[in-house]
């Protein structure tokens, strides 16, 4: 079976978001076991000019849903970006997963040459063909933010390994 726009996007986002959910579960358990306020993790950033952990998770969810929305032409849900707890972040991941599953594959397939215009920063947009957008912008951006969330938790002592990042709860 050849690779399609739907097979290259939704399963990739779905599997990695499920792994991110698993990582959040481990982070919450870590905070509880060590008896500290989880906000120490959810508000943490690796550098002063970096977005905090909560933003990394929010942007990862947005990257997945906005990519699928732009390619498919289906309106993506808007989330308030007001999550502060692991439970709220996990609920956001669940909402994103449910929405991704609702988009029919045939809305994505055949969009390789579709012009996709998307924001780059606050005042600029960029236009790419659908396949290039998926492969060279949306997926790398998604993995960047998931990776940053993982790095923040690792930096703070949450016992995570490569298998948590790649296989999550399925390992």
C-alpha cells in the first residue's frame, strides 16, 4: 500500500500524542511520589526565552490539528490555551485525538499539491504545497514541541527513556 497524506499524518500525530499522554502520566506520578507541586513541572522552561512546558504540549496539539485541518479543509476546534495541570493537558490531548479521528482519510488524500498558507510568527504567512508542508514544516514542528516537553521532564528528573517517547504505554 502506498503512503498517502492521511497515512503519513494522522497515525503519526495519533501515536506520538498517545506517547505524550503517557509521558504526562509518568510526570504526574513523579510529582506525587516526590510530594511536590506539579506546577513546578508544568511551568518549567529550559531557557528564559523558551515557552513553558504547558505551552509545549498545547503547541504540539495545535500543530497536529492545524496541519490536518489545513490539508483537509475541515475546521479545527479552537482550544483556550488555559491548561495548567497535567489532567487538563491530558484532556487537551484527548480532545485533539478525538478530533483527528473524526477527519475522514479521503479529505486528506490527494492534497499533496494543494496550496497551504499558514502563519509564521505573528505577522507573516508562508505558502507551501501540501506534501512539502506536511513533511518539512508540520511534522518537524510537531516533533520539536513534543521533544521539548520530553526534555523539560527529563531535565527535572522524571524517569523517562527513549521507549517512553517512541512507544509510550504500548511498550
